[in-house]
């Protein structure tokens, strides 16, 4: 068989220029996030630790400091954070961007929860079949568009509520590597520690700065006697923080419905948004 | 990707693409030397794979729209989005106006061009001419631009 010239041997233009199209997509993300000071992924490596709850509580608390806060719900399959922040659609489509929904304290939110019918899972219009082949790429595409096509505007911090699996962090790191940091959420149990350790290792191996660990459901806050009792055995938060040489940022007790919201410690808030000094002019 | 006419050892040129609505995709190419034409036919899964990347074979003819892939691919609620009222199309620049814009220092030229473009667009002006630039300068107080 004759040997043909290769792609690189043929000097004519590549009209499709798929690589360049992908490059423009990435440039669009960078440009869109130009005025976002920091992107913080809330990771866990497992479900059920209260990652979305911590994300929403953190967003509310930082926004109460008069900071501009955005929340991107990257848990595309099980979106909950929009509801926790009271954000509802529809999303307004402008010429070159889609405006985020506004939640509590004007937190700017985007989530697949705002796109899906109640009770319906994330599904695709395609009739191509073999969904398992392309679903991962499709979800990465939605994440990219949520970053690059939402009119986030100037933000002090964009919090990303990550899905339980560790893989999505790699997609995120590819798109916003220079601004990205991560906070890990765990519950006290040994089982949780094992999963969260994997997520933290993935973050560290991917060059993502780890700001610290939050231990959620760290005891049970009694609504009547003002004490905190045991809930889960273990001290996963402290162990993970020591293992990765990062601070244990908070131990948040489980609070029964109607008993209020636990205050988040300043060290947790400060690590995603430094408090404004008295000498700085107020934000407009 | 590039298509090569082996007999002529010449790169074929893209002619057109078709998406008939059954999930398949076709792109045709022709050899500028011998005139031979070929069509690349993709099955639905191959077509889906490419569209999932948010790219278009043959290059983009229109700018990517916000959330273009998400809105097209996610089977969601019909009322998830509301559209802002459409703006007038982007104005074209007359050669005289282009020449005048070229005299603006390069480090601010992009910003100045946007100011004039937005001015024209907000007023549904189809073409920016030196007269329009003068009017914008006067109305917007853009002395020196």
C-alpha cells in the first residue's frame, strides 16, 4: 500500500480546526472568569456527607460579608444546592451569556436543577444510543458551558458543589487550573475517611491547592439541652487534615430541623474570602 | 481533519455539510484539481460524539450561542430559559470608518470600536460611517476618539 502524506505534511488549512474550536471554548471560560477572584471546589469523594449543605451554608455566610458569591452546581446528576439557596428559574438568556439565578443573599446560582422537570433525572435528547460512550464528555460539556457561558460577573469567590466522584475535579482543573482550590467535606467515620482520602489525593495529584477539611455531622446538636452528643464514631476530619498537612477548618454538628443553622467558624470563611479591612472602600 | 485526493496528491476542499435530522451527518469535499467529490458519512453515535465536544465539522459558520450544547442536549423543562429581546444585528463598518478607526492607538482601538458598535446597534444603525462616528462622539462626549 502506498504511503500517503500525513496531516502535518499537507500544508493546506484545516477548515474544521477542531483543536482550535476546543481552544476557543477554553479561552471563553478563562475570559468569563477573569473577574472571579477565586474558584473553590467542595469535594468529598463520596455521597451523603452533606457537601451541598456545606456549600450552601458557606455561600450564605460569605455573602453576608458583603462579598459577591457564585455557586455552580457541578453535581449534574443529583443537583440540590440551588434549592438549598432558594434559587429558582427560569434563567434569562442574553446575547452572549445566560444570567444566573439569584438565591439567598444574592448568591448567583446555576444548576441542572433549574433545567430539569421535578423528579426527572438528567437525560439527553440524543437518539444516538450507546450513551455510556459519550455521557462523560456530555457532562464535561455542560460543566464547561456553566463556567464559560454564565454571566458570573465580578465575584469574590465561585464555589463549585462537586459530584461525589473524584473524576470531575480533573475536568474542572483543566478549565480553571490557575484559580482553583478545594475544600474536602467528610463525616467522622472511617469509611468516609477512606473515600475522602481518595478525593484529596486526586486533588493533590492534579495540582489543586487544598485549603482544608470540613468535618460535617460532627456530633448531634440537641435542640433542647444545648449540648452536642455523639452521632458517628471516628475523627476523620482531624485524621485527613493531618495526613494532608492542611487545617481542619470546621467541625459542624448535625442540627435537627427547626433548631437553626450552626455558625461557621471564621477560619473557614476566611480561607475562601479574606475579610475586608477597615481601610478598604466599600464594595459597590 | 483534512481530506487528500490521493490521485492528485492535493488537499480536497470542504463543500457542504448536511444533517438530515435522523441523527446522521454528511460532509462533502471536492478535489480542486480533478473535480472528484467525496462525502464523509457519520452514523448517529459518531455524530453524537462530535457534537458532544461542542465543535462543528467544517468549522463554525455562526458564533457559539450561550449554553448552546446544554440547551440542545439536555432533555429538560420547556420553560427553563427566557430570551431577552433580540438586539439589532452587528453593524458593518464602511471603509472610511475602518480607516479612521485604524488611526486610533492600537491599545485602545478595541474598546473604541466596541463603543461605536454598541452606539450603532442600540440605534439599529446598520453601517458605521465617519458621519455616524461624529454623531456618536458628539452624543457620547468622546472627544479624541
